[in-house]
C-alpha cells in the first residue's frame, strides 16, 4: 500500500484485532493504571455522497474534525500528529488530504501525518481500534510512526508532511486518529497526553 503517494493503487486487506480499555480517570487512578492517553474529543458522522466514497472536496470530513476539535476545546494548532485513514485509494486519499489542508492550512507543512495501514493492512472493522492504539502509543512514547512505502507525493498533496519511511522522535501532546467506513461513516478521535 502506498497512501498519498503518486503511485497509490489501492489497499491490501489485513487481519487483526485491537482492544482498548477505556475507563474514567478516577477508575484508572484508583487501580494505579498506566495511562497511555486521554480521550479529549471525538465526532462521528456520515457523508451521503456515495455508498463507497466520500465527497472529493473533503467537506464532510472537515465538519467532523471541526466538531471533534470543538469537543476537545482545542485549536488545530494544538495537534501534533494525525494518524490518517490513508487507504491508498485515489478517492479516499484525495478527500482526506483536502480535508486536512482545509482544517490545518499552513500548519500542514509541519504537522506530522502518517497512515499505518501499509504496516497492518486495512483491517476494516478493526482498523479504528488498532489505529487508536497506535496513536496512544505515539503519544506515550513520543514517536510518530511513518507512512512506509511513501516515496513520491501526489502533486496535489505536496505541502503535506506524510512522515515517510522512518519513525520520528517528537513530543506528541495531542493527536487525531481518523477512520472512515463504507456507507460514508466518519469517525474522528482526539487523544491527549495524560498530565
């Protein structure tokens, strides 16, 4: 898989599962849990553009990111990393990249973005949980995972930073993980470092 690459040509199915324990802060503290990240915002919506594609302008994705940022009471400037849905399909990559450019504007050049699907494959129903785990680990360990197989940016996405080939050590205080599904489903989750 080559998400956001000039030669993106579709996804490969993966197999796996991920389980997250989500609990109240009081419960985690009381049992002495090692807290990886805190959920500070989320949004869920649906794009009715087509059964298997989002509007190419990314507008439905933009709306869900805005709602999640509002819930998190943060601005786009506070986001350090995006774990993109990144399926390596022309339609999805285009809509997602346009949404990111719309929300993050000039910050897009410095914002680390990666798709971890080239490593795991597209896990369909398990993609959201696995990518939330990866995002929490990025926050916990201050490491941004790469978009492996990314070599040549699609010219339309050239101003976006897809963190190619190697992990980057970087303090990640707040991150977004984005997942989309057939039927137009859009899920946005904002995680933050637990202080």
